[in-house]
C-alpha cells in the first residue's frame, strides 16, 4: 500500500467517524449513564461500559499487531494485508454496532455530551488505524502532545458538517 492510499484511507475513515455520531440517533458506545428506561439495570450498564472500553483497547492492540505488523510486498501479500485491514474495520464496525443493538429506550434522543464522547471514540479508532498504517509503511515516528492536539482539532473540524446537520439546520415538522 502506498503512502498516498494510506493517507486518503485515514482521511475517509476520519470523515465518516467524525460525522457518524451526529447523523445517527442510535448509540455507538454504551455509556453507563444511559437512559433510565433502558433494558439493563445500572450495574450491568457500568459493566457493559467497561467491557466496551476493554474491547476498544483490545481492538487497538490487535489492529496494531495485525495491520501494523504485516508485510506488504505485492501479490498475495497485498491481498492478505487488505484482508487483515478489512477484518480490522469489520470488527470496529461490530464494536460500534453492539451498543445500539443492546438497547436503550426507543425514541430517546442522545444528549450532546454522548455525541461528543462518541466523536472521541471515533478519534481513537481512526488514530489507531492511522498509526497501524504508519507502522506498516515504515518507521513510526514518536509523537508528542502537540500532534494529538492538532489532529483532534482537525478531527473535530471534519465533524462539523454532521454537527450543522444535527443542531443548526432548522427542519420543519412533517
């Protein structure tokens, strides 16, 4: 995989993940302070939230090992790399789809704070994918706090269209 393809893949994933919390009303992360009318009691919600964060950490570690440690030489090695990358993205999609399936009261709107935390989860997912692709392409450079502050600001800017769609466009009731 070339550097250009890797960069555009990360930008596309960042654009999708930054806007997804604003475009969907379904939960992308099982926060413990979910709706009171949810299907799970309070202690189970806390356990599910911790399990989600552990799954996110496990996905990050697995992606770094699976995608970042792959050798891409062309031919069959490239096909295997793309299969590993697709598997990693599929697991991330399943990780984000699980909280919406587990419940919450139907018709309850997500608060802005939940959407903001989901954007941060998306930042972690895309950052892990970008770091894994960087490891795959060559040496990974050490980053300091300035790098993460700038990339988080850029990620929030990429999420602006979803924010405008959710909060600033006045829709007429049907």
